[in-house]
C-alpha cells in the first residue's frame, strides 16, 4: 500500500511541475500581440521550409520582437 501511495505522490509532483512549466511558457508568450505571433509563426514556417537561412531568420525575428 505504501508503494502505491509513493507512486501517486510522485505522479502528482511530476504533473505539478509540468503544469508550472506550461504556465510559465504560455505566460511568457503573452508579450506578443496576435499580429506579432502570426508574423513569428510565418517566419518560423519560412525557415522550416528552408526559404530563408538561419542568419536571415535571426535578423527578422529580432526585428519583429524588438
């Protein structure tokens, strides 16, 4: 019975850590408006399709975020 309780507590602890990390990531993303997020998503897609190189991606992302 003690082993099951230990597994349950461990599972709850891991779930809590995952939840905290997700909240921090989501709240950190709120600094961008919807338009900025859409622009960043398009930029990431262009980079993923190899339409732009890494230097151009970094420069354009810096321009969008700044």
